[in-house]
């Protein structure tokens, strides 16, 4: 698992269409349709947005998982700095070769990564 902290953006990148029969809808006890839904005979059509979270922080946290061993948590320097001293003791710096190093988006320096 990779954890980092920083700015991210939630974006909509399209719309999807889900089809339900009235029976499925009733049995699944799903939320009832909003005003944009259309009903055709026994079919209920609902359009929903596709959402994703993007940004430098998300990208870095995702890539940090590649350095994690099984059942290990890898955290970025910004998270490490926010930990109390007792918790910091359970993490140690992960040495990453210069080609795979992370760069701190705000300073341009190498961004350290720690694992538990």
C-alpha cells in the first residue's frame, strides 16, 4: 500500500448507462432513480458519471506501491513528517536508485519514501 498527502482533483471523464429491470431494482433495494432516469416498459435506464481522482500525489502514491513488500505500507516524506515520533520509529527510509527516485513537486528535490 502506498500513502501520500497533497492536492488532488476529482474529475468526470464520461457517462455510463446502467440498465435495470423493475424487479432487479426492487429486489436490490437500490437508490431510487433521479429525474434524469428514463423508464421503458420493464427496463429502467440510469445515466451515471464516471469519476476519478487524479494528481501528482495520487500518481506518486500509486508508484510507491511498487516498492512495497507483501503486507507493507509505504509512505511519502510528507506523511512521514506528520507522524508522531513513536510512529516514525516503525518506518525506515527505503533506498531507491536514482532513476526510480521521486521528485518533490514543490521543491524539485528527491522525495524520500519510507516503509514499515
